[in-house]
C-alpha cells in the first residue's frame, strides 16, 4: 500500500472534509446506496494525536477525549471508529447521559468491534453514596458490556462532604474487585476550587474532571487549587472548555483566526496548560470531531496575539457568560427554576446551533423548571457575579426552548 505521512495542509483539509460522504471515505465505511469502489485509493498513514500522562495513574491518554454527554448509536457509532483511527481512544460517559443511551451506545460499539482493550472507558455515577454508587456501577458495566471501567467518577460533585472515608473504602473495594482501575470525581458548579483543594489532601482520588477554560486564566483561587491538585499527582481533565457565552454580540460573533477557528483556539488554550492532561469534548457531529482532531494534531502553539484575542473575547462576553453557579441565582426565584441549566441550554441553541438538542434537554426538565416566562428575575440578576441580564435571557429561553 502506498502509505505516506499526512502533512499539516492535509490535516486541515481533513478538518474541512465535513460531508457525510467525505467522512465515510475517511472512515473506510460504505454508506447505504453508495456503490463500493472496486479498488479503494491508497490511504495516507494517519497520525495519532499527542498523549499525556494522567497524573498518579501513570497511564497515558490522548489530549482530546470524546464525551461530555454524547449519545452513541448502539448499532455502530462512526464517531467512535473515527476517533480510534486518530488515537482518540478515551470515551467519557455517565449513567445519566441520554437516559443511559450514552453507555448503551458505547457498549454496542465494544460488543460489535471487540475493541475493549484498545479503549479507555470512563463512566460516572450521579449517586454519591457508597451503596448507590456500587449499584449504578453494576448497571453501567452491564450497559457498557464490560467487566471493568478504567475510571469511575462521582458525577457533578457539589460538596466536600461526599469526599468521606466511607467513599474512600468504597473506591478501594471496587478496585480490589476489579470493577474499576481508578477513581475520582467531576465538578463544574461554583465550588470547583474548594473541591480541588480538598482532593489534593486525599490519596484515594486519582483524577478529577472539572470546568476549566480560557476564561479562568485570571482566576487566582482556582489556579492555586489546580496547582495543589496537580502537585499531589491527581490527573486533571478539563471540561466545558469552549467557555461560550449565552449569546454572542455582533462584534465577537465572527471571531475567527487565520489559522484556527475560535473553537479550535480555545482547545489549544487549554492544552497550553501543562497541568491539564486532556480536554473532553462533546463532538456531536463528525465534522466537529474533525475540527477538534485537526486542532490536536497541529502542534503550532497559539501566538501572543491569538491569546490576547481570546482574552479580549472573554472580556467582551463576560456579562453573557453563565458560570453555572446557580446556587446563587436560583435562591432568588420560585423553587424548581434552574437558571444556570436553562442558560446552558440556551447557549446550545444560540451559540452551538444545536437547537433540537437544546429543546429536548429543556423538555426533559421537571414542569416547575419550565415555568420560566412570568417570573421576576431582578433579584437574581442583582446577585449574579457576572452581571448577566437574567430576565432577558430567560425570556428568550421561554421563546425558543419551550
Ligand atoms: S446566571 Fe449568574 S449566578 Fe446564575 S448560574 Fe449563571 S453566572 Fe451564576
């Protein structure tokens, strides 16, 4: 076979091959109704994206991870195959993602391809008691069609009280039973810094996945906590790396660099932080996956001008960026309303062009969380540390999501 190395130009041409047919050709799959070529063209040798060591686990993982709530086709999901071709062999899922369909989809892929040994599987439990977590892990292993996950996280940890000795015992037991290799937690609400700082004192926490993006560079409290966790050997994974605003202003909407899109640039900004092992990305489409893989393959660092542009964008959209600290604003509105969650779904709608997903997620909220139209948000706005005009955005959410 005529193999050759993929050049940088080809990497970005790869990222531009966004059609399903183009993607299928790259994957080597045949689409229904498309005749099989008699002689497939010689494929270039594919580069693998860089890998880094995940802290005290001493295992290497790719710097780009697939997950963050992705729902996978249980018959065969081409994104899992495409990721593997470029070394994205780490899948992040959770018991609660897509009502279990995320885990089931990964399980279907593993059963069909027999690729379990080639892949790193992380799952998460929304239950933070030892008994509950053990129970949901059993269910996760069944859905994933495997006897062991590589990493189990307590999902969306919000309070240090769950980092208790009985959970340490539980993690140890699950490791001894061979059901998990490593243990940790994910967090993305207001107390991320406190949780990282506490975890740095706990030898049984192997890894943490937490909200981190280019907007956090000036956050001294968070950076001290990251330093402490990193020095203690905890493997750190960034999520919510896009740091997108609820809606873009015209002046920054068309942010594009010469070499990278804004979405690629913010990933590179996270990878520039050597304390962070990897960034998890919700790659809804093959096209988005191609863009992310191209950014990971390209070793060009962001220039000072590009970093400045990101910081300018962060400043310009600060009042539109919801940090998810909804324990602050929810206390000022009728019980059940979830301002931060609703604004996140509005972001999917307005900033990610994922309107169907945004409406579906909103529809799955409890009825009291969807009664958002005739509410006085003035007290919530007054408390918001980002000075978000909550009424304006919640009223828009009522229009486009309800
Ligand atoms: S609206 Fe403000 S207070 Fe509420 S979650 Fe977002 S940033 Fe935090």
